[in-house]
């Protein structure tokens, strides 16, 4: 699992239907970027703003993608976005 596992007490939990998850990648300059997709030669593509980010409907899918990014050596974390947060 990624940064959030079932044994931790501060694991973010879905609060309702109007929620999605995004992956935020911290680059070498300590600037946060939003994960978008994989590009040529399996390189990670990122967006400057939330508008360009890939939204994950389920926590499980976002956590699996986070595991892949961590395996590639990326420093990333999950954030919940949606209405009423």
C-alpha cells in the first residue's frame, strides 16, 4: 500500500458520493504538481493546477496508482477533493 494503510488512524476516508481523489507529486524544487498520466517512455506527466489533474473516483484506485509512483521514486501523497470538503 501507499502512504495510507489500514493500520493508521489518520487514514482519509471517503465522506460521500461527491468526492474524488487526486495524487500530488512534490518535485525536487519542493513544488507540488498534480498527477495527470504517463507519457512517452513511461514518464510521469503532471499538471500545474487541479483543473488538469486526473481525478480518481475510488480511494482504492488512487492508492494503487500511488504505489506505482512510489515504486518509480516519486514523492507523492493523496488528497480528497469534492463538494462540501
